[in-house]
């Protein structure tokens, strides 16, 4: 197949992956403020979309980790072809859409890395992968980042409830945390843009380097940054309501002080990791923070069956997406016919998932209705009148 054509196909597929990353990970920033009523669902995803767009322009350290770190660059150039990157993206997109369908907050990042690693193993051998970078920049952050974020959220929640303890039936002011959530969730969205959009930038840059269209060791070009920024922003605005439902109402009953604590912990962890070039999973960090905040509020309970399901998703994302990427790479070995087969099967899977999702539709209206029915939205009176004792919500 003509080199230019396959490069165009890979770039188009990478941008589509970036779009799926957007709606898959909207929940990371906006599940908790939607769950507490701090933001209306459509307003929340609009804010997240804008800030993901802005965040994508703030740093390229993670992109460089993907383009010049995970896949080894040897004396003869990058040891992977655009065709193999195409196969890796197939693996990432298939797993992303499958987990979205089941409302599972899995890692888009690990799906991408898994797909690339699987295809590289089949097409170029284990020598094409820099295992040291994978361990230090992917595996170890995946293990420690959710724990650090969860511990920070636990401590922050305890502090928030300690300083707003009720006295003599007077209002405790915890509902005011709802306003703080507007800021903290916005910070998470900005941090998400600085981390996740860069992974697709890295893939496109890797493709251009592998095709000899860009110098080795160079970072993403401006047009690549802009294309990925807008793709993840549009994906974010589309909603991703299934995973918002899981993260916002499926793990624990989130109250404003909890939500604020979880969001600030998530944002701090992601921003620090982006600065260091760690390609971590923002989904894992956000989930860990929500669990930590649930443990930090007395009387709150964490739905451990759902937490176990999410952790299982974390564990199998990289190997399963790697297996799908490896299978797609085997088909690629057939040449042009293999590329066509992968493309047809991939499109058929995407269409099938979206058709099936309409049978169990989760949208903005149904999510808002569920949150209201659960009594989780906090109502702050417009007047300064004191609520009767017993009417306060935690």
C-alpha cells in the first residue's frame, strides 16, 4: 500500500481514537459535580470540552514519552511501521468502545499502549519495545497514582468534614463545597487535556517518524497538537453518560465535600504526572479519588462489588488490548488485503457497538433523573434563612 495513504489512514484512526478517549473519560472530571448537582450535565460536559481543548496545548512531555520512549528508536529508525501502528489503534479503539458500552471506567491510555505493544511484538519483536520506559512511565504510575490520589482524597475529605462539623443544629455550610466543585472539576478537565490528548499526539508523531516524514526525537508539530486538541474536546462534549453514571453514582453516594476533595486530589496527581512525563491513566486516578473520598466520609459506604469490577478492568485493559492489537497485526501481515480486512472489521465493530448501545440508552436526561431520585443533589436555599434541624445533608 502507498506509504502516504497508510499514514493518512493511521492519522484518521488516531484522531477517532482521540474522540473516543474524550467521551470515554468525560467522567473523570464531571461525574462527581453532576452527581452532587454542582453542575448540570450539559453544562458540565461543555466546560470539560473547552478545558480539555486548552489543556492539550499546555505540554508535550507525555507525547514525547509515547513517540520516542515506549517504541524503541534504533540506529535504523523507529522499529515499527505505520501499518503496525494502525493495528495497535484498532486494538485500542475496540477495547475503548467495549468498556464504554458496559459503563466500565477503564483506561484509554492503557488501551492505547496495549494495542501498540501487542502489534509491535507481532510485527517487530520484543526488541522494538523499550521495557524500561514501559515499566517506569506506564506500569509503576498505574500502580501508585490511584493509591496516592485515593489517600489524598481520603485525608482531604476527613479534613473537610472536620472543619464543617455541625454545632447546635446550625447549618454546617457543606453545601458551599458545591460551588468549589465548579473550580476543582474544571481543574481536572484541564489536567486531563494536558495528559490524555498528548498520547494521540505521540502516536501521530510516531507514525510520521516511522514513515520518514519527521526527524527522530522531535516532538509533535503544531497541526498535530491542534487536531488532537479539537478531537478530544468534541469527544468530551458528546457526553459519555454511561461511565459518568458508574463513576458518579455507582461507587458511592457522593456529597459536595467529597466531590471537591476527590476532584482536587485527581487534578493534583494528574498535573504532577504530566509535568514528569508519566503517561498515567486519568481514569484510574479519578476512580481512586472517588473511592478514597467515600472512605473518608463517616456513614458513607463504598460499593466494593463495583470497585472490584473497575479494578478488574484496570488489570485486563493492557493485556486484552495488546491481544487485539497483536491479532490485528497478524492480519496486517497479509499486506494490503490485511489492512483492508482490519479496516472493515473495525468499522463493523464500531457500528455494531453504537447500534447495540441504543437498546440500553443512557443520556443526559436519564442520568439527571436518576441522580435526583437518589436524593444526592444538594439544594442551597437562595435566601439566608436557616434550614430546620434535620434538613441538612452531608
